[in-house]
C-alpha cells in the first residue's frame, strides 16, 4: 500500500496563513479590550459629570458670584496682612497698583451707576441724598440682638401691642443724628458775599476750587479785581 504522507510544500504554505489569522484575531481582541476600557472610562466620566451637575443645580443661583467675591476677599485679606507685616499702608499700595485704564474704567462704571445729572429738582436731589445716606449705614448687629432679646415678643409689634413709642435712643445714636443733620443741613446764602456762580451746582464747584487752589490763585484774583493783571 502506498503511504499517505502530507506534502511538505503544502504544509509550509499553511503555516503563514494560520499565523496571519492568529495575528488578526489577536488584533481584534486587543481593539475590543480597548473599546471596552474606553466605554467604562466614558461611563465613569458621565457619572461624575451628572453628580457635579446635580450639585451645581442644588446651589443658589448667585453661587458663582458669591464664590468669586469670597475668593477676592480672601486675596484682599492676604494682601492686607502682607502690607501690615512690611509696615506699609495697604490702601496706598493698592492705589499704586491700579493702572490708568483700570481707573478710567472704574470711573465710567461709577458714573453709569450713579450719573450726576445736576440739579433737576428738590425731589430728585433728596432721593439721591437718601441713596447716598443709606449706603453709608453700618448696622450694629450686637445692639440689634440685645434689643431683640430684651423686647421679647414686643420686638415685632402687632395692632394689639402697647410698646409703640417706648423706645429710647442711645446717646451715641442721638449724637450721630445731630452730627449728620449739621453736616447736611442747607446753608443760608450770604447776601453780602460776591456772586461768582450761575447756579447752586456751580457755587459748590467754585467753593471746592477755592478750597484746593485758592492759595495758589489769590494773587491772580486780586490783580484781576484791581484791574492790574497783565
């Protein structure tokens, strides 16, 4: 009987084919593992983003503004401590760091927020004065809490409360009120004084100019009044 032996040439051709198929299978498995890993990573990232988004939605609407404000205040406190350690005036150092563009931008913002429209009427002037005064109020929270504890239920009076009008202001409060009234009361015009203004606003401007530059222009003013100016 003739022996049935495998052809050496055919065996040699089959080995590269099996090797190529094995390499392709390994390549597909490697890509599958990479895709599986990427899918798991994407799932984790999506879960983290969902959690973070849920946290952000639960925060107050103005949280970002508050956060920025708190970070700015912390930075300002650190600068104040550094200036105090070096024996420097913090406000002076801060002014030296402000550029001309920043100062101009701040001034435009200030004018836009509270534009000086001049004297248009006593009602508008009183309203603007009211706004300026309310911005200067600094409440005394300790006195407030003390008064609330002492008053009890009468601190929030109702139509049946009998404590109305029984509050006695402190001496410091009265002194502050008197000082503020003296500071902002309307000054009477001096009929004998020279009239060098065209309206109330111009009169205030002239007084400020005289206060700051009067000593430098006194001689020029005298020469103009005598008619001896060159």
